[in-house]
């Protein structure tokens, strides 16, 4: 058996923690025996949840009663000290005791504490928050989703290289098609930064990805592009719009299918297709955003997800480490 991948887990971040986190670890462990979980948090709360569910050769608990709160500002979170579960988990990656770190805690604090502990990859100025989005043909990597409100052409060019490396580490046999999110597909559309980035990427002719020009918001889900790049402001608006639209569609469909006897009969006849539809739009299956640009990978699980969503983000961690993400980013640059 190959050496286990070591994941540092902040067990105290997010809603319903540590139960959600530990249940996620137990659920993930059922299908993957190649992970060692380094769990940071209150041992008195964690141990009863994991005892007798996972063999002790697969986990270790590092005790601390101090945790960063969801209501903390990023600075307040960082000031809580070096004995918080989030800080200790990140530090274990810094000291090479773990391969990757994951937290469902405060996003701003996670970015600040990560930047305080971890170095940037050489020649990268800003880290980006990236995530997987479903499309008609599979999955796309989208970045930046909110870490950087303003970006230069160099930043967006770096994000393209890093996003392509992330896609390639998750899907090793595929060459990524990269596009810039813009208000039109014509070369003259967009602001000066977007147009300058277009020229940089068009002239670059990278061996690690194909540059496909611009993509508009209504084509994000088409599946023709694997990596979609934008500044954090635009990316975050696109993310929240997509999440809201998915929730609207599922809730309206539920109303239509349960509103009267015709709808109920129709839903019974189409139960198999409805289950497939619901699963396709289940946000838990796409849980796990990645801060890339730092010299160690940091994964952010959605604070409001349940144990299934957390287990899926642990699977993303496993794929990132197996796919050698950091080395691929360095090669792309």
C-alpha cells in the first residue's frame, strides 16, 4: 500500500462543528483508506465522535480549545493566536507534517492566517480562490471567487496558469481550455485589464493549456471551457448568481411537483429522472474551494455544508495532492 496522504483538518470551523467535520471524515474514510487525518480541535468533543468508527492508525487528534469564530474579522481571527485549531492545522502544512490543509471556518481568517504562515509560489503576487463548477460535459475550474477584488493583467495571467494546473491535477489526462470571463466574446469588449490580459495570453502560446479567448456568463455551463478566469469581484458575483439560480430552479420545481395531484402523479412517474436532476444540482458534490498561489494547498469547505459536503471536499484534497498541484503550477509558470 502506498504511503497515506496526510490531511490537516481544522475540526472546529463552520456550522455544526466538530460533529459535521468528524462525520465527514468517517464518511470519507469508508471509500478511501489512503488518507491519514491530522485533526485539530477540542479532543474532549472530537474523540467521542470518532472513537470506534475509524481505526487509530488513520487519525491523530491535536488538542486545543481555542478556535477562530465565524463572526471574527480576518484580523481578529489572526489575533486569536497561534493555538487556534485553524492556525495549528495550517502550521502543520508549513512544517511539512501534512500535505494539505482544510477548514470549513472563517474564509477571511483562513486566507490571512494562510498568508502569514505560508510563502507565495515564486513570481505569484496574489493567491486566488478557485472552485469546481458543474457544466454540461463535466466540471470547470473557476477563479478568482473573491480573494482579490482588483487584479492586474499579470494577476489574471497567473490565475490562468494556476487554474490550468489545478484542472490538470484533478484531470491528469486532459489539456485545459482557458478563457477570460467578459461582457462579450469580441476582442474589443471589456475593460483595459481584460484586454491587456487577452493580449498576454494570446501571445504567450502556453504548452500547458489552450487559450480560448473570452467567455460570457451565459456560456459558463456549456462545457466548452475548462478554466474560467476573472477578478474576485466579478467571480464572486457570478458564483452567488449561479448558486441563487440553482436554488430557485430546485425550489420552483419542488413546488410544481407537489402543488396538486397532477404534479404529484407526474413526480411519481418521473422519480428516477428527478433524483438525477436533484443530484446534478446538489451543491455538496462541488464543495471545496482552493486557495492557490501559496506554496502549500489550502482548501476551504463551505461553512454551511453538511458531513457529505465536507467528505467531498476531503476527496478534493486527496485528488489535489495525488495530482501534484504545486509542482504543476511551478511548471506552468
